[in-house]
C-alpha cells in the first residue's frame, strides 16, 4: 500500500535568546491511509512540534523547519507555497488541539466555526454548510444539535467543545487527523467517551490519525502502532501490542514502570524515571537518555545510537539503544525484574542532588511533567 | 436588551438630579458673585443688591434650587447673568460648533489609531511599530495646550498656512481638530495594539489557521473580532475625553463652542450657564457610556445585558 504520509529526517528548531532549541531532531516515520499511530513522550519531547510541523503551523519566528521532508499524498508539504499548504490544512489534514476551552473562538457561533471550513474547502454556500454542520454535530452526539448550532462556545462544556473540535476536524473528510493531547484537559470519564468517539468516527470515515499523548494508557486501545519520543527523537517504534509486551528501550521501560498497577501490592512504590529531560539546546552527545539510564555503558555517552531493528522482536520493531540492539548487553534483559545497576541508579540520584538549586526548584515546582499514568 | 436599555436610560434622571444638586451647591459656595468681576469699575452696592433681587440670588439657596429644578424640568434655564440672553439660546449657538469639533476629532482619532494599532501589532517590533510607539508617547504625554502652541507656531506663525485662532471655514478647523484628536488617538492606538497582540496569541487563532483560512480572514474575522471588544469599551471614556478636552482647545483657539462658554461662565460666576452646560455634559457622558455598554453586549456574546 502506498504511504499516505512519509516524514523523513524532520528537524524543527526554535531560535531563542539562549540558543537554538532542537525541538524535533531527525524524526522519520510513515503512515498508510487509514492507519492509526500513537506518539508518546514527556512534555517537551517534541511531539506537539512534530504535529504542528506536519501542517506547517510552527510560529515563525522563532520556530523554523530546518531540514527534512514531509511527503503527504505524493507531495512534499515543505516545498509547497502557502496557498497549497492552506488548501491541505483543514481539508486533507485536520487537527484537534489540546485545550477545548481556548481552542474555539469565543465570539463566533459553533456553527460558524465549523461552516467556515466547509465553505472554504468544499465550496458550499451558507445554507448547505449550515445543514452539513448540524449533521456533523449530530454525528459527534451533541444533543439537539439544530438548536445548539447557533450557541457560542461558552455555552458548551469542555467535553462538548472537544466534540465540536472533532466535528470540525471531520468536516471536510480529511485523510489524516492529528489529535494533539485531545483528552488531557478533560475529566477521566469524558476522556474515554471522546477517545471512543474519535476512534469510531475515524474508522467509519477511514481516516488515518496520529494521536499524540503523554499517557501510555490513552494510546493502548486506540492506535495500531506507537512511536515513543524522547528529547526530540523517536527512540522506539513498534506495534501497540508488541510495545507493551516486549519493549526494547530503557526509556520505555521507565515509562511502563511508572504506571501504577491495579494488581500490585498497595505498599509497592512507583518507580519514577530519575533526573530531568535533556536540555534541547545542548543535548547529551551520545544517547539522549544516557544521563538518566541505569543500564548505561561507556559507549552510550560517546556514540549516538541509530534507530535499528531489535533481535528477539517483531520485524518492524525498532529502538535507539546500544544495549538492546544486536550484540548489546540488554538483549536478554527482562525489564520487569532487572532494574539495572543499582550503583548507576545511585549515581544518577547523586547527580540530581548536585544539580544547581535552580534546576532543583524547577523540578520541585512541577516543571518536569508527572510520570505517565493509566 | 430593550429592558436593559430602558432601565439605564431611566437611571439618567436621578444621576442628573445629583449632578445638578452638587454643581448648584458648588457654584453658590464659590467666592464672589456675578456682579463683582470688574475690579476697575466696581458696581455700587445698591446696584448689586438690586441685581441680586432681580435674579433671585438673594433668596435662600434651597429655594433657589427648587426654583431652578422646576424651571429646568420645562427646559427653561433662565437668562445669562452676564450676557442678557436666554441660556438655551447661547447653548443652541455653541453646541453645533462643539459637536462638529468633537465628531471630527473622534473620526480623525479613530482613523489614525485603529489602522496604526492593528498594523503595529501585526508588524511587531518593526519600524512602523516603533513609529507608532513614538507617536503614542508624544500624543499621550505632551499636554494638548503645548502641542497646540507648537502647531500654531509652525503652521500659523511660521508657515502662515493656517489662521492662528477663530472659527469659520475648514482652515480654522484643522488645528483644533488635530490637537483635540491627538490624545485619544494615542491612547486608542496603544489599546488596539495591545489587544491585537493578546488576541493573536490565542489558541483559537491557531485553530483558525489549521482550518486553512487565509491570513487576512484569520486576522479580520478571528483576531480583530476579539481584539475590538476592549477597544470599543474605551471609546466611551475617549469620547468623554474629547468633550472635556475641548474646554482647553476651544479656549486656546477661540472656538465659539460650549467648551469655551463653560470656562467663561465659570470665570464670570454666570450661574445659569454653568448649570445648563454641566447638565448637558453629564448627559452626553452618560449617553456615551450607555452606548458603549450596549455595543459591548452586542460584540461579546459572553456578556449578558439583562442583569
């Protein structure tokens, strides 16, 4: 099957006063038509920037896509002129944003905001667009859609607004939907409803989607494949089932370990990943996870590992880790039982203790994201 | 909405009453009388007494106020103590001039400030932006009478392009209108710029862009529609500023409007004129504020006017 989307070596950087932030640093992946992909990682690992880059919505300045190609439907989005990109936005690729409370325009009615795209891309007149808008609102289960179409966003709850965002994204029958943390701002009960809705509608419309989240639990039942991102790079790619059953990257192990489990003893402590995400202005020279990795060897801080196929795993399973790659020292390690070298864990903790006060305060004030949870 | 408007309009009545009460009290408490102004040729005390009796100024203040109220309800403000003409006549002559000056200045200031504010927000930190900051700082910090004198010096005295003072044809109107417009224009430019920058950073602007809308459409129907709400709310106070600002401008340029009349009447303790002009100004400012509140409710769907 020809690929719908082929991203190659994408590099997006932000030029700030402190230096160049390499937010996305050489990300490559493919997506077939109708396929679903999850991108998982901590805040600041570059997942949202990747999504915004796909639609060329990076605010410029300070941001800039400095290298790579994004071939969508046979055409490189990065080489298009602005008019062609606009013809794709909202039409072939649509986006659902994180915060439904701020992502809708407060002074325009719901129907106006959905109809806008219909009039623009599908050349509908006002009446047609209005009719279609009401159908779309019914599709996303807005009760008495006809009456509520002319309401303003403030008259809708958070969950309803995210439904409106989904209706808006689906309006022009896109081939790809980018959902950037679509449920992070919602209550847990509403999260499940919204995810179900998104999954079912995408299946019904045969729309491919990329679900971006920091929450492994969210992607578990949602997407066919998962890419784990760390420090602006993809560090592991696998089928969803394979990733949970047979992860091959110490960072992914850390993420999985930090999920609280229902079947564990109550007193059992969660194992967080010690340390801070890397500084993307001056990332570690070798493996980006090396400073926080309790399995690290000499080589990890000296050479950059490639994203490569991993022995003892499915053919499309790749990871960026010297330890788990062919001939590595972690090939036969069972992550559930072997937490790595205790001395190294202590060394990491000691390093954190030596951090300048500022970094520690940042850590304490919650600048580091909470560990992913289910 | 209608109910709200009616209620706000009815509230004008008690407000006007208190404005009248306070102003009346203040004029009578101020030292001096309308008839002791000419120090070189003071009137004999007998004449002053006769005049006081004629205009009822010798009666108790409460009685005077009651009389004033009764007459004012019939739009009879009596005659000027200085000019021997009906107050309504004098105001009827000055009001069109002041209104014309005010409306011209308002239009000019909006015509300058809205585009300038929008452009300096869209081209943040560009030469245009710095230019507009300079304009706003000058317009807002240098008092209008200083600017007026500088402009008179340049355009009237030096270049002899415009008349120095007076009122008549368009040439007379240019300087007073420009000077009067400058302050509000500077203020509205800054507000427009700030509120555009605030709106342009919002998430819904990114959503609008992600729909594939053209940048002009994003700016006009998504950014500006939000950014204009705070701007609309300050046009009320700005209008009030134009009205009160015109006291100085009219006096400086000898414009025969009610602003100059007002200042003169206070200097002369011309009680009936002071009362009538004060009430007129109060009325204008209240109507301006009510209009702004109504426009606010129309622009921002989150505001409910019923309460």
